[in-house]
C-alpha cells in the first residue's frame, strides 16, 4: 500500500482545483466516469480520486485521463516557461545539474 506524502494547504488546494477542472472537462465531453475510465484503461475509482484531488493517484493515470480528453502533451508543457527558475539561475547559477546538453527541452 502506498502512503501519500502530507501536503501543505496550498498543495491540497491546487490538487482540488485540478480535480474540479478535470471533472468539468469530462462533463463537457458528456462522458461518465466509467466511460472515461474504460477509454483511459484505468479503474473508475482512479477517475474519482483524480476528480477529488486525491494526492495518491499516479502521474501515469493523470496522463491517460488527459489523453482521453484530448490533451496528451499537457503534462510536458507545464514547465514550458519557468520564469522563476530562469531568474534564480541568473542570480545563483546552476548547481549540480549537468550542462545544458544533458537537459532535454520539451
């Protein structure tokens, strides 16, 4: 049995917002949780957990869910722009990471 890491209130709120958005997107497509689960190849309880913002759901299940909704590449685009990271890199330089050749750009 997997244990979930404790989340801060901000992190929990972000997961709840994501869950509400996933549910809204599913409903806009007139899909039931069972239909989406079948198309994604996951269990209905996984869809329920995603839509409730439960932290223990695997990232693979989220990617499958998004793929059914028509957004298979949405995860990769999350940090397409990283303004905070770029600012920190300018101030402090890069630490412990390899050269830019080692980092794949999505």
